[in-house]
C-alpha cells in the first residue's frame, strides 16, 4: 500500500472513497462532516438516515464505520466513521485505530482501491495531532486491506507536519 499526505480539502479528492469524521448520530455536524454534506448534497444524508433507522437506532459506535454514496462529490463513496473524543485520563488510541481499520474494511467491501482520510478526531474531538498521527499511520499500514492508495488530507499545516513526522518515523 502507498500512503501519501496532502494539504487540502477532503471534499475535493478524486479517489474512490473519502472518509468522513462523523459523529454517532450520522445526521451531520461541523468540520469535515459539514463540508461533506454541504458539497455532497442530500443523497448522503438520506442514506445515513436509512442506516441509522435500520442498523444503528442508538447511533454508530465510536470506532465503527459505514459506507454510503458520495452524492455529488468526485469520490464514489463516503465512509462515515466516529472518532473518539480525546481524553487525558483514558487511552482511546485503540478506538482511533479502529476507525481506520473499520473504514478500510468498508472500502474493501465496496471494492474501493483509493481512500482519502482526514485527521480523524483532531478537530472538535480535540485529539492532539502529534498523538493521532502515529496511531492513524500505524493502523492504516497494518490493516491488511486490498486498498492500494491511502491519502491523508490535512487541512492545516500543524496537522500536516504531525503526519509528516509520523510517516517518517514509521
Ligand atoms: P473530529 O470531530 O473527528 O475531531 P473534525 O471534522 O472536527 O472531526 O476535524 C478533523 C480534522 O479535519 C481537523 O484536523 C480539521 O482541521 C480537519 N478538517 C476540517 N475540515 C476539513 C476538510 N474540508 N477537509 C479536510 N480536513 C478538514
């Protein structure tokens, strides 16, 4: 698998699947989630609502992932995953790793070969990028997936630098 890093906007990526840093409700939010629904249009939310009512009436658990259409985005699919909220008193790295592994499983199920990830949990969920980045890189490289290209799409320079350090150290 080839892992690359870019600075940019996840909604503009021309890949088979983009990953959404969603919340358990699957009904939209801010950050990446807001951008994906805004640019992807209502088809994504409609499918999220269906998945919610059929499979996850209590919400998608942290560390889980589901796949929907990508609506009007250049990608074909959106994989929605719920990152952990950062905690100083509890190690939630396993849940953050699970977001990446489960997302790649959904990618395998639909046959996506290229997947773009945002820096899950490093926004509203406050995970320090220098902690999140090595977890994300290790989880993706150890995932045992058929996905050939993983691109981390980092919105700001500090998060990009953290991922660059983590990739170099890996
Ligand atoms: P979480 O709730 O999992 O923390 P956020 O969406 O709040 O998710 O933030 C996750 C990361 O995505 C942050 O580093 C944020 O700066 C970044 N981000 C926000 N919007 C975009 C976007 N359109 N494309 C890529 N990354 C984004």
